[in-house]
C-alpha cells in the first residue's frame, strides 16, 4: 500500500488522482474532527471539502520531512479557525459535547454507557481548545509533537496543556452526577 507521503509527492508532481485517494482515507476522520466541534453535519462536510481544496492549492508547500497526517490536521485546524474568524463567529467550545463517544444499546453494557455519558457531559465543560487537545491526542491518535506543530507551540507546552486538560476533565467527570443516563 502506498503511503500518504508518497501520495502527496505524486500530487505535488501533478497527479491529482492521489488527492482522491487521500480523500478516501481521511474524509471520515476529518468529518468527525469538525463535527465534534460544530455539531453541524452540513458545516462539517463543507469544511472537509474546503480543506481538500486547500490541500490542492497548497500541495507544493507540503514538506516530506513532516508526517502527512500532521500536516493535514494543521491545515484542518487552520481551515476551521479561518471559517469562524472570517464570519466573526466564536468557535463552539462552551457548549455541551453531546455525542463525543458512541452510546451502547446492550443491557450488559449499561454501566459502561453511563460512564460514557458522564464523560460526554464532563467534556462539554471544557473549553474549545481543551476539547480539541483531547480530540487530537486521544481520538485522532496524533503524537504530542504533531499536535504542537498543528497548534504552533512547543512540545513542552503541549505536554503541560494536555496534563492540565486531563486534570480538568478528571475533575469535571468526578463532579458530574451519575443519573443513570
């Protein structure tokens, strides 16, 4: 299987079909990235489309010394921020994140479902940057160095931010009552 980096090199040399392959690999993950912030299906789909337009325009700027996924999420981060900034809107973040984790239907998993719902509520108590940090490090599986590059800060700053965010999440989770969701 051809790597993401090889596909981008092909795109840099003019082979636009490689962009289609990258779209197939990443569109669901990117949609989820945007949807977790916006809770808006149409907006999330538009942002994914806009992002791939940005990738086409900026393909010559891709540097192979960085992992493609890191570059992709940096562009995704910028696309989202640009969208809200241009419209003078604030990024969602103080709103509750109602569906960050999938819910289960099985009776034997009720306790697990309750814990997941409590986590959903606790996540909603975090600010937008904290939610994005957890999303990138825990759900997208990005390394701290990649997140530092995306957010434009040092690796040590990301480590501190993630540590503080996880501490805040833990506190919010503990203080979220268990109502038998």
